[in-house]
C-alpha cells in the first residue's frame, strides 16, 4: 500500500474537512450496523464511500473513505479515518485499509456508485455456494436491477476477485461472491446497506422455500420483475 504523507499537514486538514468528517461518521455507523444486524462476524466485511472534500485546497479529487483491516468497528473513532485516492494511494490514516481495497476501488472507478458494502451475510453466503443466480422468489429482486448473480470464486483481496465482481454487478446493484459473501452498491451508504439487508432476506426466503419437501418455489418472470421495477421507481416519500 503506497502512502502519500509527504505533506502531513494535508492529512490534518482532511480530518477537519466537514464533508470528510461527515462521511467517516456515516461509514462507521454503517459498518457497525452490519455487525449489529448479523451481516458480519468479528472484523469481517468492509465498507467504503466516495467523498468530495468541501475545500478544494484539501484535495482536488474525490477520495474513498474505507474501513481499516482487522480492527473491530466499535473501536474506531474520528482519528482512525482512512482515505485513499482512486488510484489507491493512502492519503489519510495510519491504519492499513481493508484487504478488499481492490474490490472497492474497482466499483468506485467504474463510476456506478458512491457507496459499497461488503458482508459475509450467512444466508446469502450459503446461497452463493448453490446457484449462479439467486432465483427471483420476490419482487424486491427488481430493486437490485434484476436476478442477483454469483461472481466466480477468487481469493479475497485480489484483482481477479475485483474483475469477477464487476462482471456480476453489470446492470445490477448487488451480487453474491461464491463461497464468500455479498457486495451491494448505492448512491449513499444507507442505500447500499438497505440493499444488503434486502438481499440477505431474499436469500433466506429462497432457502426456506426450497427446503419444503415435494415442492418447488414459484419464481417471477422477466415481465413481472419489469412491472415491479416500474412500480418501485415511485416508491417512498418525495425527496426521500
């Protein structure tokens, strides 16, 4: 991991930048929610968010705030913020970024999302060992762009895994990682986290439905998912 601390004052300015501070707080809340909701265990999983500093003098380009490796989320505070540039240079923090940095940067470089949540959610991880695509047992699959794909297995923290991930996320906001877990994306951390929760719930529903002897779960077809997608575009409160 290349670190760019030639100007240590820059790091201090980043810690005082309102946009960076606000984004780091939201990131910690999201990471702690994954643990609280049973989506990760111990220090597994990781979260990132792309942020534009308030003051151009602090940084001229967007930064990626990301959880550090091997540190319990409840022990992280404001002084533990970790940030990298889109080319992977660490510009903030003394803790090492998560080993899944290549995965997160692949998404952020693609420009399709500003927030990424990676978990080892148990039901979703179980499903990742069984199917290439999560069968569409519920219309909420439409909220994720369609039936959720499973990316082929690759060693964690590798560019190979990042490449598989991007293919599985094509036209989607969520995917499964074979024998590994989940990745969801969003415009905000809250949106990415909600998609993780929805994905884990759908995986649980499918596992429950397929476990009934003598019965095969009914699945939604493409037209039904398209109709659900149209309806979901107007879902929620205006401006929410």
